[in-house]
C-alpha cells in the first residue's frame, strides 16, 4: 500500500507546501514547533482542505483540488491517533473503539466483539467499561490506538502519540507501538518532536521546516549527514556550510576549515561536539583548525558539559567536568577552540 500527498494550503501564518510518498513502511515527521507537521497529517486525513494538490490512498484519489474531488475523512481508509486522544467522553472505552466500525455499517454485536479483541491485544481489556475520564494517559492512548486500528485502515497517522503519556508509562507504550507498527501493513506516518522516539519507531525520516520538506530519507542517512542547522542540533552535531577548495572549506564569514580530503564546490561539514577541544591559550598541537572566541553558554550534564562557543566559527563543544573546572570555563573570558581535520565529515550540498 502507498500513500502519496502533494499538499499546498495556507492556515494563518503557515503556508504548507509538501510532497510526500509513504509505502508499506514507518516514516517519522520531525521539525520545529509551528513547522506544519500536524497540519500535514490533518490534510491527509481530510480535516483540512487543500488549496492545491492531491492525496491518494492505495491508488485511490481521495482529494484533488483541481478536479474538486474531496472524500470525507470517514471514507479515506485513514486511521488517526491524536495527541490528546479525542475519545468520546460519554462513551465507554469499548464503544469508543467500536464507533468506527458502527459508522461503516457493522452490527453492534460484531463491532463490540472486534473492539474488545483489540483492547485485549493492546493490554487494556480491563478498562472496556470505563469512560475516558476514568482512564490514565497511557490507557487512553492505547484505547485511541485500538480505535484507529480496528477499522484496518490503509494509512495510519499518529500525532505525537507519546506526548500526553507520563514518563513512567512512555517506555512501555513505545515498545507496544513498535510491535504494533511492525505488524501493521500499510503506510504509517508519525509526527514526533523526540529523536529517540523517531529512531525507535521509524525507518524513514521526513524533516519539515517552515512548511517545506528540507530533508528526507532513511533515518540513519539523515541523522548522519544533516542538511539544516535544525537537524544538526536534533542529532547533536555541529554543521557548517561553505565551498570546497581542495584540502579546505571556505566558510561564509571568510574563515577556512581544514578537512581530511580534497573537496570542491558547495559542501556541508559536520563534526561531533566532543571532537572540539577548548583551551585558554592558543594551542600549539597538531590540530589544523584553531579559532579564538568565548564561552556564551555552559550546560553541565553529569560528568560532562556542553559549551556554546561564540567566535568567527560558532560551534558547540562537549568537554569533561574536569576540563570545565581546570579551564574555569564558568568564569567566561576568551578561549580557543581546536578541531582536527580528520574529525570533519564533508559531503556535497
């Protein structure tokens, strides 16, 4: 099964223009707040009308702005799990799950039997008679997932499925989601702000920033070689952009970055924060990249600390707590950053 969506719409200050195709796989949609991630899911589900574009589900056109085709959400074979559950408050958990089947013409007996089976499968059979107000966050999200899956949709959309679940239940629910998504046959699209969640649940990554797709592909490829500063920050890498000129990359501010191999043309250069070394005096070692600057932020985390270095080449360094104390980094003042050329990964723009 394949879902394709060529979507363009304006909602307030957001102008969303996204082209996405998801086959029988799990893809995670990530990006900063307000980028249009949830709006993308709502458009696919039929909850936001397109101004231009087309959505197809398993070969069937469910919306085409040019021809005026627009199937209602209940006819799209799309299941949605919302961040805030959106269970019917006046119905029991069992009847919430059975609702979609009843709306499609199934008998009350058959709907409730299939709903009960899904609640048992997801580990919440014991809450079948309870109303949403009596459910914990984890229980409510399992009921919402059962409601989406019981209709056997061709496309499953999940909007921040673990955001409303407390930390104690999140790991268990993440494991459950991983198992169910692996069993499910169809296109699965998950919106998340959590890179750990994306890595645990998805094999493909779709990065949306300011209403546009800025990077997409296999998760390992996107996270290893980011193409925007937001992605680099998400995966914990420093990212620079410049022009390759043999053994160096010439950066936009006029600085030069020594790299391990000859490169030419527009390139990205990425390196790990723990590859950066900080010094109070200009270092005399073998590192070919040395820049003056200052510490603008210091964030301790256990026996290490993340340091924001401001200078001609702004970057983030990760150093030991011992180095923080020895260099008196918390006091501010001028510092030097050094980076070996062999620590830099360079790839074409």
